C-alpha cells in the first residue's frame, strides 16, 4: 500500500478513491474503513490527501449495510458487472435486483459509481459500454441517486446520452488519461496497456477530448489506476486488466489535453470539479507542468512486485517539477 499511495502523490494526485474490488471485496463498512486506514498511514508527513472511501454494492447488499456505511462516513458505493474486469467475481449479474438498494442509497445521501459494461458474456468488449446505456437510463429515471459513470470510453455512441443525463444535476462522468491518449488500434498487442473498459476508436478518443473541452462541471478526471505484477499481465490466457499511470498521471493528462484545451478547462477537469463534488477541504496546490520530455520508466518496483506502467519506455511532453501550496 505505501509505495502505491506515495507514487500516486508523486504523480499529482491529492484525492484518492479506493476501489472496492479487492480479492475478497470491500462490501461492509468495517472492511472499507480498515482499508482506508492503511492508505492514510502511507501518506508522507506534510502532504494533504483527501480519501474517498467506497463500498461495493452487490446483489446481497442490504439497507442495513448502506445505513452502517453512511453512519460511519462512507458516502460512495460502486457497482461492478460480474466477470467483466479484474476481481469482479462479486459483481452484479442482474441489475434490477439492486435497483431498490441504489434508490435507497440516494435517499440516505450516498453516490453510486458504476463500472459501465454489460455483464453478459455474449456481449463483446467493444460493445459492452454502449450496451450499458439502457441499464443506466433505468437507474437515472427510477432513482434520485447521484450516479457516477466511471472511465468513459465509447464517446461517439454515448455522448448524447451523457449530456442529457448531465442536465439532471445528478450524473457525473470520469475520464482516464490513458483513454485520452490512445485508441484500440495503437494499443493492439500492448499487454501493459490492457484495461477495462477496453480502448475504442480514434474517433472515440477525439470525442472524449471534445467532451472535456466543453468544460462541463460534471466531467472529471479519474485515473482508474490498477497496478499488477508483470506475471499477471504477460501470461497465457486473460491478463489482469489495468493500465498503471499513477506516478505520472497529471503529466499524462497534460500530454493528452493541453494541445486542445485551455488551462482553466484543464484545471477544472483535473481538480476543481472533483473538489466541489467531494468537498475536498485540502490546501489548494498548484503544480508546475514544464514542457520537457519525461521518460516513463520500464518498471516500477512496488513492494514484491515489478509493475510495468502504461507506455513503458515512452516519453511524455511534460515533466512535473514544482508545487506551490496556498492555505
């Protein structure tokens, strides 16, 4: 945990949402709080980090589970589609079975995040996010809960729906840096880049950039960083899904966006929008992104793991050098 947190801080992160799809799953308040405590202990002295604890909603989640979480300060939950991503064995297969729980979560002040892919194994990766649209539409229309569509990818087919939901005031969207810089053709065969939802077309990538350029308050950066040891990525059979970008995340967003969007939009997307949503009361910190090549290391050593990062060995246009903190 310690190197993961410290490398994320090195990459510019000051708000961390701890994902609950661990091996056993963080499905009750005590597990979430224990996991968050380990993460907090890894933050270096003098650094302020806002943690967002997140519990996993499954088909077995009860209203009592939600009440316990809210009473103990956990205001976010996440739903995974069964079998669609790493450690999603506790995921949901039948979404209508959780409709009442998601509705109840909203009533008691909890946001619900979704990994937006259709759970059916008959649906190909390429279409899984697009075919999640009708599922999300039901949750938008049948609840008053604030819903978060994480790591958007299929922008050419989904943006019209996202924009309609954005007008409700209770829909949020996160976009990763790696989906903003590359596409399915460029990453073909690049095991280190494999992630879920899968990369889409160049048209989708450009549509995501255009969505960020519109400067919507409900569109936010979200790293979706999942480090895996090399052995779980370079293997025969399905590899672990996760592109590791945390140690250079802000630089990767700059590499993806600063040729297209202004600094105000960039700052809103990478910082201000999420600060407002999550009430992050931490010192306002400014980073110096310098137009100087940054070479992504081939390997990051994380505890006993050798982790191959996204775009290992390639250079980014920006380096992260100085910070200035205003209390």
